[in-house]
């Protein structure tokens, strides 16, 4: 996202906006681009209250293990984010994680169907996909995730290099796994 364009749009609308919701990307589908959350939050600041959600489905796990790390997550001002487990981890079924700052969660969510309050986003959903996702993350651990991401980045750099040697003009954004 173009932070300057966002800032101009906010300045044009800020008197009536009463705040801004910014949906940023971490790992865009076609290029693997990562929005700078610090820049976007600052650009939207004149609107008043700013909520930043990061669609990190394609690149969140990659960004977490990229050096230098882009400004993409909670440490950089995100309020919520989602990450896919089936993309980089190769899960057999779609599986994802949605995270939100604790202070933004309502006290109670959903209805009481059991002896405890349901704290899921949509109440009743199968937990089956969460089990292999947890098992994969647990088996890899931080060291295994870092090695997996590092190897994927090496392969992307190799592909870009080979394409360039073949006379193409490839693009590989920093930290991305996508070569175009």
C-alpha cells in the first residue's frame, strides 16, 4: 500500500471519518510484497483512532523468520492478523491462525453451549485443521521454521539468479519467496 496515497486520502476525509481501518498485506499473492505497518499507521493517524489488520496469510510465517524483519506484525503496530498454515507448511487441509490484541477482545463471545464461554470468532467450527497445524509447528519448532524459511528463500534467490542468467528480468522482493 502506498503510505503517501493513504495519508492524502485520510487528509481529504478525516473530518468525517472518525477513525480509520487499514487492511495491510504481508506477502501479497503475486509479488510477495509486505506493507510497512509503522508507515501505514502514521499515514492514517490524522483520521483519529486507527485499527490495523494485516492479511499475513501468504507471508506472515516467512516475515517472522526473515532478516532483517519487515515492519509487519504486532511489534510494529498491528491490531490483528491472520496467517495461513497450509501455504508454507504444506498442510493437507486449509488451516489458519487469527490473532488479535487481547485488549480488543470482547469479554464474552458467542453463546454458552458447554460449561465454558466460547471464545472463538465464529462459535462452532471444526477444530480438526488446528491439530495438524499445531503438530507441524510443534515438530518444527523455531529452529526448524527458521531452516525451512531460509531454504525457501535460498531457492527463490537461486531461481531469480538462473532467470537473470537466462536473459530474463526477474523480480524478487526482499524476504519474499515469489519470483516474478
